[in-house]
C-alpha cells in the first residue's frame, strides 16, 4: 500500500528520479482529478505523484478539482501528502529559489468548493484547523533539508489568493499587514480538504519571485519566475530524495 503522495505544483509536472511503475486512473464522486496517479519508486521507496495543474500544466489554480485530487489519493491508501507550491516572497528573507515550510495559512480565495461536508449529512461537521499542517511531516521536511544542506526557512504564514492573476502591490501590502510571509494560489482548499480526509499534509513552498512591490523589478515577468523555479525545483528533488526514506 502506498503511504506517501507528492502533489506537484508549477514547475514540477514530472519528478526527477522517480522510477515509474504504473499509472492509475481513479474515478471519484467529485469528478476527475488533475491527472492519472503515477505510482513509482524514489530512492527505493514507493510514492505516488500527482501533477496539480495536469500533466501539461493546463489547469489554472481556481479551476483545479481539489476535492477529486485529495479524495483520489486517500482512496488508494495514501496517508501522507507532501504538497509542492510555488509562491511569491513577501518577507524580505524569502529570496527566489529558496524553500519554505509554512506552519500557518490564511485563505483569501472565493467560490472554490472547499469541503466534503455539505450534502447528505446526519449532522454538521466542523474540523479543527488550528494548526493547518501536519507537524510531524513538517519536522521530517525540515530535517531532510538540513541533511541535504538546502537553504530553507522553517516556518511562515502562507497567503492563499484566488488567481490566476498576480497580486497588486497594495494587495501584497495588505497581506503583509495580516502577517503573511508568502503568497500563492494553490494552498487552499487543498490543505483543509486533506485535514477533512484525515491525511498528514505539509507544504514545501518554493519562492519563485518576490511578491509585487517587494523586489527590484518594476514588473514580474514569467521568464524570471521560470528561471527561479528551475533552481528551486532542483532543490525540491534533492529534498524529496532525502525525506522519502524518513517516512
């Protein structure tokens, strides 16, 4: 039984070093997942990989079927999920290319279906979300980053925004006043849905750029983001090779 899943974000549509064993199509009560589940071995350990935006990176953040993705992973026996998310750095210490393991999140998204508990209930269900990430898995990620000698920040608050456009400088100012250190578009409702399914879920955020109004550049270019992600995703692959054996 597969225990660990990796959800790849922007820049990680395939996982370097993954020896693919088989691909699995999973049908869910919530529609189609972003793609087939890719079963394989990483450093001799079984994992399953799911590209969040689809294999060709064609699904925008607000159109991802988060419920189907999480349900599909849970249905095949996954109990740990490492989510890879590209973010913009709000805090000056989060430089492009570095890795961050957030411990809190604030949801600024809207109109995304964000729960499994809405129809056919015998009673209303409330799930505790005080600490949105699995601390045990976060500690494994931090330990693996240290062992691999990777530049990583071990805590921070992730601002989940709607997208697909990037934020204005004023919006980033507001996020900073709210206590956010990074901003991305795919952190929610994925984390909350994982909690509802009882999965141990943690995020490795990759800083792709400084957020609007925070860097030296007047305009944030997609070419610049791509360059930083290439560096960041190389570090992610090293991290995963180090952390998967710990799990």
